């Protein structure tokens, strides 16, 4: 198969498609008569190049060749995939499809990014409509995997199969919509929510900001990892989906929303939903589904903490309110960590991954820094410590859900130098690991080493002197 | 303030509330006449104890005392917060509220978990209705932060302020709903989506499974970190929210869904939405919003990879298809990593956190293991390597978005022992870090060391012999 894709119509959607193909090693030809097209596509491509490779732990294939073409013919003539993303007007789309079928190879997949039209509407007047289908993406196209693949009754099954295979090879998820319908599937939900949002704003119930909070701190987190029905299956409990509908179905007839046309919950419809839900999730018990949901939520919410964003920002703020400010007491080792091992920290060996021990020790050394006055304010003033050498000795396995503590002792605190020895313990006192941290004080402006500011230097020296009087924890090991 | 909460009505919702209070150090009294209440609450509490602490890098406060009470009076008499989660029937709720106000302290916050009733409906017939409000949570209550705080016009402002402060101290997000309305805010969206889902299933367009995929691989990911309006603000581009509505507003009048009652997009309504969106997100340019969105998506999607779930499972599968199987060639060091540094790997020093270097080296050693035949199948057969000692020497800073490679050389491969030396390079050849890995071969059944199986032993010895003939990379450092 020639790995060349033709992008007809740039902009945010066409540009996103282009990036998916290009960054997965395809050559891409673009045709867009907009004189601004190259700039606009360049902006989307820059976004995609920045973040798409970050999803993976391996390098993506070498980028293909990107060519801006002067004519549609030139763009499509050697393409295995032609993606149409022109404005949402049927007359424009018909003109473009007439040209595509005139010049594209007969075996090319022809996909439309339309969010509203049915494929049969696009195929009107074509000589070879069998290669045409809707392949509807979601913004940002370079990150979100969903593609609604919607054939019409006259789209060939071979073309659909080929499209699904190519989309999968691009890291996308082809959702085969078996029956064409205006707006496909996802946009019907988006429109239902948009419409409800307009009512809430119009009636002065909520602002855009409040609506967004109602989504991202609640059901948005659920829906990023399970959808609507698997989530509600859990709500139904062991009694199952039928029980959930019996319990909550009637609510739909209450005067909750402005829009009242609701399908009647016949026995037949309830059974259909329950059967589909069994086929989807019946291999897991409710308890297993709960744990899967909760593990996903923990992993995602912790991830949002790294960006200090959405639910992650809330957890960061809450953690700050929990963490007591302890008056430094250097007459004993510093308790520099006390925490639970999250589910997202374990690996194929069924225990905490070695790098997460390093993460615990890294957070422990942050705590030691705070104790000697090298805290967030000090870092904001332009100084910090950089690690130059870290070693971990793994003694026993730690597991998800386990509480662990770390005791840290300053081994050397002199000028720029800071050496700390850590011991990690299980709740029962088992020594899990030890670590030695060698750090140098730096200026964050020059990124070079320098002596600490006087107030930190003073506390460091006092702390080091006090800890030097304690037994050397490293002697126990040999 | 006495830190005692009373939970009236257990089950999944009451149990979730209970867990939030208890795990944040509150004493909790429960009243639920259901003989199964203790078992049911115990199940929810077990879930919460397993995962809520995993969100944090510090220990939560010591748990409070949990007491199952025989009477409602006993439960509420010393409570600073009373949370009602009894069945959704107004007559039952009225009886419960009469008892609560008879026995609870006059300054206690009284919250209802109702998803449908307005607070003014709950307050009917009460002598002291001013402490009563809706505090509506979302499942799982022990993880999701959203609480809709809905006062009626006669609820006291003091009670609302106190409720918001307490909820925040529990790590929750109080969304103050300023105007009471049936079903509050979030459930109105959920109902709109549920209703549309029923139509799609009834009409044979999609199954529950397909609908869930349409959500979790697309807009669900967007909504976990931004809501509806901030997401669409980006779609509007620099021209802003007004442009978005001008462009997409008319779609709502198309025959997309079964339900057609849509607010008229008057100039006034459009301006109201645009102004609210400016107030919400106007401090960020569209480019900044795009980057924030993309960073959040990368962090969350990588987090889902750790669970091999939802979009994370797709990326894992795609990565497997990208990663070429390379015939082992031990005549030179092994290129054991080539990848980009994700945004979620950087820390307050503005560079890749030390523990992520360890993560890269950990993945590098996995690659070395595959090269000597200790691959996923071998691990599934019950054998693996455990690291006993890891050291990292940090030489230069690595940053988000940077491409890095790792060269690995086997230093010792003998019996159970495997020592590997790694060098991490930037694209321009700069040496970023080195690392030494000392691993022992183990049985995953006994968790004890043992010799590798013959096929691995043979490849290990051959690889170690070949690498011993190469220059020792460690000599360059001293």
C-alpha cells in the first residue's frame, strides 16, 4: 500500500488529520485554496509534534513528507486515503467529491470529516460512491482516538475494513456506526448537553464557568474512562442494569428538563439495554468494575496533579492543607515521607516499580529541603538543589495500597554540597529500601552551582552537625 | 467545632459521605435501620480506604471513630454536619428532617443528598429550615470532588459558608448553585445524555458498548479536564466564544435529535455566554488553552496506560505495533530507548524529575531483558529480574519535549546476576546521565532468586561475552 494521504481542506480538523498521518510515517499531500492554509496547518502541526509523541515510550516512525499542492488533482492522484474537511455545506462537498473521484486511485479510501451529514447524502451524484464514508474525528484530532466510521448502505464493506485497519495503525479508534443517522452518535450527545447548557445560562441558573466545574469535577472524570452505561451498571449494583433502569428510569418523566420527549421504557427496551450491558461488562462483577473505575480515577486524578489542573489542582490544595508544618527537629532523623503506594505505581512484576522508589526518595529530599529552609518561596527566589547522584538499594517488595514511611538523615551539609541517606519502611517496620542522594545547590537563573543563601546555609550546617551526632544508618547495611 | 458527622441513610451514597468524613479525621455516627446497612457501608468504606489515600503524597489524618447508632437522635445529637441520604421520596425525607431538627445541635449544617428535589421542598414544615440545603454528591463519593451546594432562599448564608468550608477541608469541591432548580445542574446534563442514549438504543443505532466507546475515546477525555464551554472556546479560536456560537449555533435547529425545544440565540444570550466565557478563560490565549488542554490529555492518557484501560489500552496496543522487533546484535551496545520526555515528567526545577530518569533506565533494562529472551512470555511463565541496586548520575538537564536515547551495555551476565550500564543522550549527542543497574533473576512464584531458564542463560552469557569485548563505557567518566 502506498502510504500517502491527501488532506482536502486544512484548518483545525484537516490539520489534525494531517498530523496523525504525518507523525505515523505517512506522506501527506494537502490541498486548500485558503492563502492562510499553510500557516493554520503549521500551527496545528506544531501542537501535534509537541504532544503526540509524549503519549508513547518509544519513538514514533520517522515523519513522512509534507507537500502543499496547487490542485486537488495533484493532492489525491497517488493517495491511499483522501480526507475531506471542507466547510459543512452539501453543495461544496458535492463539488469536492466529484473532483476526488475523478482523480483519486480507484482503491483509495475516501473519508469525510462531516459532523452532520449522512454518507448517503455525500454520495449523491457520484459515479463510484462505494469508497466514500464518513470518518468523523474529535478535536484535538492529533490526541483523541475516536473516529466515527459511518458507511452508507452502498459503501463497500472492503473500503470500511480497509479504513478501520488504517485508522488503527494511526493509533485511532474506529467506531463503526452501523446505521447512518444525522450527526452520527457522539455529536448527538454533545448537542443534547449544549442545548441544556444554553437553557441553564439563559435562565440564570449557572454560568459557563459553573457548568464547566459541574462537568470536570464530576461526571467528566467518570466518562474519560468508562462511558455512560458501564458507569450506571455499577450504580445498579449486583442486581444489574435492569435494576438500575427500574430504579432511575421514572425520573425521566419528572419535570427536570425543558424537553420532554422520552422513549417509553417498554419491557422490550429495558431487556435490550440490559442484554447489551451484560455483553459489554458482564464478564466483570460489580466489585471488579468498581475497582477498575477507582483505579482509573486515581491514575487520572494523580496525572492531573502533575499539571496542577482541574481535579488535580484541588488535590494539590487539599494536600497542602493536610501537610502539617513541622518545626524542624534535627535531634533525630527527619520523617520525610508517610504515604500510600498508588495503583498506578506498580509494574509487570506485581510490585512498586523501581523508579517509584526513586520518586518517593525525591519527594523525601524535597521535605528535607523544606526543613533547612529551601522551600517553595526560596525556590521562587531563584535557588534550588539539583541531584547529581542518586542510588537506591532495593531490599523488600512494596505493593499498591501499602503505607510506607521514609527516615532521612543528612550525611553532609557543607557549602554547595548536600548528602542525604534515606531508609524506607513498611508499616510493620520492615526495611524496604535505602537510598543515597547527593545534591548540589544551584542558581536557577544560571543553572550553575553556588553557595546557598545565608539563612539556608545556617540551617543546613546546624542540621548537618546535629545529624552527624546520630548513629550512621549506613553502617547497618554492611 | 466538634468534628462529628452524622450519616442518615447508608448505602452507596451515604457510605461514600461517611468515608470522606472518616478518612479526613472526623468521627462519624451512622443511623440506618436497614439490617444490611453495616455490611453495605463496610463495602463502600473498604473501597474508599483502598483508593482515597492514593490520591495524595502524604498520609491522610488519622481516621475518626465510626459508630453505628440505634436511633437517629443518638446519631445527630453531637453532630456538626448531618447528611441525609434516604430514599428519594418527599414524605420519607420530611419525616427524617423533622427528627433531625428535633435532635441536632442548632448550629449543625444539614445537607441532603437528593438528586432531584429542591431545598425549599425539603424545608416544608420545618421549624428551623435555615440550616438545610442540598449537598448533592457524585459516585464514587469518596473520589469525585463535586458537591452541588444548593440553598433555598431561606437557607442562611452562614450555613452555606460553613458548609463550603467543611467540604473544602474534606478535599471536595462545593459548587454553589445560586438558584434552586429541579435536579440542580449536573444531573440535568446526565439526564439529557441518558435520554439521547435511550433513543439511540431503541432505534438500533448503537449498543451500550458503542455509546460508551463514543464517550470515553472522545469528549469524555475532554470533559475530565475542561468542561463544555472552555473546550468550545478553543474551537472558536482567537475570534472567541461569540464566533463559535455564530458558527455552530444554527446546527441546533437542524433535525439532529428527537427533541427540538431550543432557546433562541438572541444577541443578548450570545453576549451573555461570550462575557461569561471571557470571565472564565479570557486570561489565557487560545494557544495557551490548547496547550493546557493537550498537556492534561497527555498526562491523563498516559495515566490510563498504567491501568491498560480505556484510551490507555489503545495507546499500549499502538505502541506494540510501532516497536520493531530487532534481531539482537550484541556486537555493539544495545539502543534500549528512544523517546520523548512527556510534560508530566517535569518538576519545580523546570526539568525532568530525577525519578523519571530512573523510569527511563527501568524501561531500558526491560528492553535489554527482551533482547536476552526474558520477554513478556518468559515473565508470564513465572520468571523475571528484580533490581537490587540502581544508581543514576545526573550530568545535564533534560526537558519536556526533548527526544532522548539510551545505550545499554551488559557489564556482567553470570548465573543469577545481571549488571547493565546505561548512557542517556540528547539528540545532539550530549550525555545527559548514566546509570548502573544490578539485577537478580527471580522466580515470580517464590519471589526468591534462581538461575535463569537455559534459553535465557545461553543468550545472557553470549551477550555478556560480546559486550565484554567492547570498550568499558564507565571508564570515560572518571
